[in-house]
């Protein structure tokens, strides 16, 4: 087995995360969403069977990221069409199932079921966990990995004041209250720099909680579109290079889509987030920031980083839940510009466990009519 592994691209991990589906994701018909054990073949681990489809996909990303693995380490074959997702002959796949149960047992037996141990706890980006202390690290710089649950800074600026400064920096509460919709257009790629053949991005948002991000590829029409849509109740993901093509999100990713739709209209940030507390100041990309953490939809853990000088939001991290660790999703914002009296970030980076998308906006139009169908179920993905 290889000793060094690299994280795979967004498209590749997405298509590797599960066996061919036994059925489509649950339609938005009010019925109970299907579990991963019902949708995918050969999900035998008890703690994964009952997950929603999106949380199961996230759990695969958590494990792959923790070990710096790709799909081929557990699933034999080459390329999407040649992979045998169901076969259990790979020792790593057998071991992964044992490790999932081990983690669940440790947390249940020692921490009352609280998730204190995950895949990342031991592996930290390598196949075999380190068992010895490296002395150069002992006497080197201290470990600066932040805690997921941010400790409260008793001397920090109150969270409400930080959010007030953010609202003021964007144009003020009155201006934001008049924002009812917007359409933003630009380009998408793996980073901020423009590249030939990158995607064409369109972002649609309608107050208070509808949002769709649509990416098309004019120079590679066969790839189909990439879509993340939320209509205020139902969320969808459509990815051309994937096992499912499109699927309805019903787990913590649904909460994430709702959060991003609501915060697209930042005047309501104090209503969207609850149990706010201020953490200790930090830095993001060399900028001193205030750190605020709170609870989003259905208690989702959300951490926000605000530039201490400008007041702008420069980073948001939201955390979903799986039995093997939290699903981290991060959005970095930059290049705020004025559009009709309101500041919008014209650059942002959307990062998740299987890749990242950089967006560069060219234009934002505010308070414009939007076809409601834009926020509904996307067109079926074209697999390639």
C-alpha cells in the first residue's frame, strides 16, 4: 500500500463516496427521508446505516480527509465506471468498518456518548497514527490548532457589538432591511484566479431564506451544471461527477444551505444565530479578527471571524455531525464592494471536505425579480 496519500479533488471524492444507489434520494413529498442504508448498497456499519444521504456522504469525506485517503484505498477498480463499490475484499474497507465501531464504543463507554474521539483525533492526515512524540515539535512552536467549540473570552467585545459593527460596515440596518433579492454573476474555479475553461457562476437569493448557486461550464457542456439550491424548506445538490448525480439534502447539509441562504441577507444575522459568545481574538490571512460562535438552524455550530479594522465578515465555518467526526464547511470572504449602498463580497472561497470552489463576481443586481423555479429541484446532472 502506498505510504503517502493526497486529498483528492472535489469531483473525484464526490463520485467515490458510496456504492451505486439502490434508489433516488427522497422526493420532497413530505415522506420520511430515506436513510443511507436504504439508498446505498452494502452499508453494514450500524452507526452509518441510519444517517441521511448527505450526512453519510459527509462521513466518507471525514474519514478520507483524516487519513489523506482517496476512494481507491478502500474501493477496488479504476475510474468511475470500473470501481466495484460493494466488494469487501479490500483490507482497508474492512478495517474502516472496525474503526467506526471502535470510535463509537470509546465515546459511549468513556464520554457518555459525547463525541470526544474521532478519526482525526489519532490519524491527523496519515494512514498510521503516530505513537511517539517528536522532540523537535515538543520544543518547537506550540500547537495552534483552534478548538472547535470556542472558549468564551470574558474580556472580549460583546457579540452583539461585533455584529452591530458588521451590519454598519455593510451599509447599516436600514439599507439592509430594504434588500429583498439579488442576482450575482461571475466565474468559478478552484481558486480566486481566473482560468480558461472555468465555470460560469450565478447566485440567486431572495429574502428571507432562498438561495441557489448555479455553475455551468460553457467550454465543457457535457459536464452539466453544478447546483446547490434551497427554496426555504427543501435543499438539493446537483453534481455531474457523482454517484447520485442529484440528491435532496435532508440532514445537516440542509441546515447549512438554510444558514447560507439566511445570511445572504445579513440584516437578520441576530435572528438567525442564537447563544452567541465571543471567543479570543485570532488572525485570518494576516488580519486581526474578532471570533464569534453561535448556533444556527437546528443547533448547527457556527463560527464567524470579523475583521477588527473594517468590521467585515472574513470567514464562516459551520459544522455538521456524523458518528466519525464533524463535517467542516468553510467560506472565506474578500473584496467587499458597494452596490446601491450595500457592501457585497465580490470574492469568496467555498471549501468543504472534498475540495473548494473560488468565486469571483463581476456584477450584483439588487431587488430584482427571480423566477421561483430557480430555487427548486435542479436539472438532472449529466454524468461523465
